[in-house]
C-alpha cells in the first residue's frame, strides 16, 4: 500500500516517502531533498530560518537534551556538558585522538585507550555514535516538520578518507536515529553530483574537490567514469580552517590594542567577543575592502589587504596539501578538468584566487558552499528512489558472483557488496589427463552449492592442448563494468586459447528476490557448511584414488603382493564411502589409504634420489 501525503513545503501531493540527503558535518549539518516539482535539489529550511543545524548537543541538568542553535549557546558557559565536533571521534579510540585532546572541552574517557572512545557527562557515558544519532534525530524531526511527512530513509555523507569503522559508525548513528541509511557516500562525490558531474553515461572527468570549512580542510581527487566515482587520492588537515583565520585576526588586534595574553585568558568573555568580532570582520571582508567596529569601547579595524596577509600562510598550507594529493594520484594540475569549491571558508576571495591560480582554471563556486554536499546527497537519494530514470545506479554487487567447481560447489570470485567496476581473476586446472575442454558455469547467490544459486550463464573453453591433469592453467576472470554488466573470460595461459561471455547479473531480479536469496543463505548457513565440507572430502577422495591408481599402473613391480592387496582394499573402501559415507568416515579412509601408501612411496622416492645422486660430484 502506498501512502499519499500533502507536502506543505512544496505544495504537491506526495505519493511516497521522501528519501533525504544529509550532510552530517563537523560544525554544521543539514538536510536536502530533490523538489518533486522542479526536480532540483533544495535544502530544507524552517520558515525564515537557516538550513544549517550546528552539530552541537547540550545535556541539561534535569536530563534535558538540546541540539543545534539551542545547544550552541552553552558552548562557552557549560563546555563540559556541550558536545561539539563529535564527527572527529567517530570510529576512533582514545589513542587516535589523544594528541588533540586539549581541543575537546568535554571529558573523553582515557581508561581503555584501544577501545572506541566514550564521552563522559556526569555519571553517564555516551559513544560518538549515540551523540551523532542525537544530531541526526534532530535533522530527521526537522525534515518531518518541514515536509509534513515521515522521513525514514536517508543518504548520509562522510569524508572520502573515512575508513570502514568510521563509515559503519555513521551508519549505526543513522539507525539509532530511526533512519534506514540507504547509502553512505563521500562528501566530494556528493559535491560533484550537486554540480551535475558524473550524471552522464559516457562522461569521463578528473575532478578536484577543495573543501575548506571552519575547522577542517580536505582535498580529494576523483575520477568519474560513466557515473562511477573513484577516489584517486585525498589529503588535508583535520585542524585547519576558517577558525584559524579568526584566531589570526584576534592575535593581530591583540597586538594592535596591546592586550596581554593573560588578560584574555582571565577574561573569557572578552576573548569570546573578540573571536566573534574577528569572524564578523572576515565575513565582511569577503565582500568589502574595509572593516571597522568596536569591542568593549575599543575600536578594531582591518583592511582586506591586512586580512589577506594574515590568511595567506594558511591558504599556502592547503596548496601544499593539494600538490601532495596530485602527486599521490600520479597527476599534474593540467590533468584536473574541474575544480569544485566546498565549505564556508571558500567564500574568502583570496582562497578562490589562489586555488584558481593553482589549477589554472575557473572554479565551480556558483552554489552555496555550505549546502553543496547536502544538495548532492539529495541528488543521490533521488537516484536511489528511482526518480531519475536516466541514471543507472549500480555501484555495488548485491549478490556474490562465482563459478561452479568440483562437486557442484560455488566458488565466489566477486563477493556481494563489492564496489563496481571490479575485476577479479583466479586460476583453475583440469581434473583429467588430456582434458581438452572445461565447462565454465557462472552463478549468482550466497549458497555453498550452485544448485541453490541462480545460474547466469555457461560456456565451454575448448581446445586445451593435451596435458597431464593439473598442468593446464586456466585463468577465469570476472569483470563487472560500470553498467553492471558481467564479462566472464576463461583463458588457458600455456596455449593462449580463450573464450568469453557477457551477462547482466541483475536482469529480471527484483529487490524482494535479492532479499530472499540473502535470507535463504542465512537460514541454510549451517547445513550449507556441512554439505560443503562433505563435498570437499568427496572431491579430495576422488583425487587421491586417481593419483594412487596412476601410481600403481606405473610402479606395480615395486610393491609387495601384500601392499598391493592392502592398497586395492583401501581404494575400494574409499570408493564406497564417496557414495555413502559421512565427511569424517571419508577423511578416516583417506588417512588409512595414505598410511598404506606412505612406506612404498617413500621407498621409491629414496631410490629415485639415490639414482639421481649416483655419478654426480657433490661439492661441499
Ligand atoms: P563550514 O564548516 O563549511 O560550515 O564553514 C564555516 C566556516 O566558513 C567558518 O569559519 C565561517 O566563518 C566561514 N565563513 C562563512 N561565511 C563566510 C564568508 N562570507 N566569508 C568568509 N568565511 C566565511
């Protein structure tokens, strides 16, 4: 049953729930959607309000919790109860953050330095996941208030350098906030999507995303190939941003006004007023050439030129990072086709000029740099909602892909959830002497036996030159391209014969069917494991029988009659058990056959070595 609602913000009838895009930032967070009427991404704002929600959580005495602007008011007055920059703690241990512990004004637990950090508030402990979930909960309820509809699904952005633990922590925070996180995407990817890059099918672009916020700087070099975003390199400084410009201005004024450090240390409110005034000056100088005002009856002033002299060393640091990122990607500035500006501090004209000079091209800076990541997340959400039919979005494989091996087992080459495009190769060999063909059956699914999975294709590699079993090297490679098409190739490396086939793995599969296949694999996991172990034992037994028989044909005269009888009995016993025995019985029978053949195999080996040594000079 689909729900119909009236969207007050957009004035349109809404058939289905919206999927929102969320920029969960270090300083500020915000939510965006693609407007159902205009098809353009927009940030969600309360009437006359701002879209930015400070990523700050305050815990009051009576157990009250506030988030956003409300909480920000307590940053100075109740630093120990007011949590900011929690993003810096996501997926981190105390050891990871201890070098910057003075940055945090609240208590971070340091008793277990290896485990994930916790924040202490009074007698309660919070994980960064819980704290982030409070910010997300606030964003969710704001979005619901503005859209007048339930918001349960979201795309959340993270920095490109976030590792798996940090991404998982972000996902968990979303879940805790009651959100189904459909996808975690990289902030630079979102910024590119907001500018419409990567939306065309055959587009290939190399992009630099320069993100200078209040307290962090990131540069990411991306390669976009037909809608697939690949991060070539990232660099940056997690403690460099617009706040440093403000501090430099405060220092400058402090000097001008001959204010000793001590006075600022003792008078926190003066220090705070100067900091806020400095930020005001900086923002003013983005569009004016002079700033003049007063702080506690003292005049403070700054010209654009003076500000630029203060800011230049910081911008130079970011340029150094950009050059390192280019080097790591194996590129030069000339290879960069697009430069995207993200973060509030990229409004500073000096920053724009220096970055445009560095890359020698105009910048993408027409969008609000505070909103661009959220807008891109909304574009991604819209694609996931299936509203953007032109865009094929298939950047992970939902089910494993593999081939059938001996005994009907599934040998997975590309596990589920692999990013595409992807390529994997594995070598196989023949089972029989002189085997000239090999059947390659391609399957999709999570079960251990191919009979329980979905068959996608089958082909034969013929013309393998006659060789003993185990000698041919057949390389089977799976390539899933950007369109989600699987190309399977098999090549015998010694002779060069090869054969390939193309399949569409997802063709005809609904989401429900994919889900069912995953569920089945969980339900049958134990049985499957047992069956796999049995089949593997059967296969091993078959191989040992074949090798022993071959040995007997060639070396019968070296065995005593008793050895011959014992060996044949053991083979017959093992052969019987392959049909009807358990895994353990087969393994015991394999062991006893080995026990019987070991003495004569060793005897023969010694003799062979002895022969080889004869007539040779062994030099010491
Ligand atoms: P973000 O972390 O991306 O929200 O960026 C916030 C930073 O951008 C803060 O340091 C702000 O002072 C700075 N910022 C916002 N607007 C401007 C502006 N017009 N000119 C210069 N800096 C700005």
